[in-house]
C-alpha cells in the first residue's frame, strides 16, 4: 500500500520554486535550432498551486499507484480545499491508516482503487471510518 510520510506545509508568501524559464518549447523528437537564452524567472508556485493555504506536499512510500505515474519516493502536491470526486487520486485516512488511492464512488459503495495489479483495491465497509484528507493535483518525481 502507498503510505504517506509526513505532510510539509507550504507557507504563504514563500518563493518555494523560482527558476529560469526558456522562451521556446524544447523538442522531444528531433532537435530544433537552439535558443541559448532564457526569458527570466517563473514562480512554480503560481503554476502548481491554486490555494497555498490548503496545499501540502507529501512523500509517497510504496508502489501501489505506479499505474497512475506515482512511484515510491515521489512527492505529491495535495490540495485539501478541493472536493474529492469519482476518479480523483486522494490521500485517504481509512480506520486511522493513511493511503494514496484513486477514489471510486459506485452504486454499491466507495472503493479505494490501487493502480498496480499486485495490490488489491479496498472496498470501504459501511462501518469503516473514512476521511479524504486531500486531493492530489501534481506528482513530482526524479527522472
């Protein structure tokens, strides 16, 4: 199961990620003529985070969500202000245990779906205590 290891709060007003931005797109196929200059800085907070007061970064442990592109050691940007819906990747607290799964709302009940065939989906029993802690909006991982 993918377990979350400690949320980190992103403080308002902090410039977490200010990096240089290229003025042109970089070809992923054949190389294009190089543009050897950059067009200033971009604040990745503005591009990655909608509500900084409700956003956290959590580190993933485990590989139950590999099929969704979420691997062990990745960090997820999680927004607690978003309404979870069917298909959302969520941070859930089920009976006191944290997990990352895809939320499935079916006529027969709630399912926390793994994205790896080696891990079972979790059908949430009627008497279980389920809290959706937040909705994952971005996955950051090393290449």
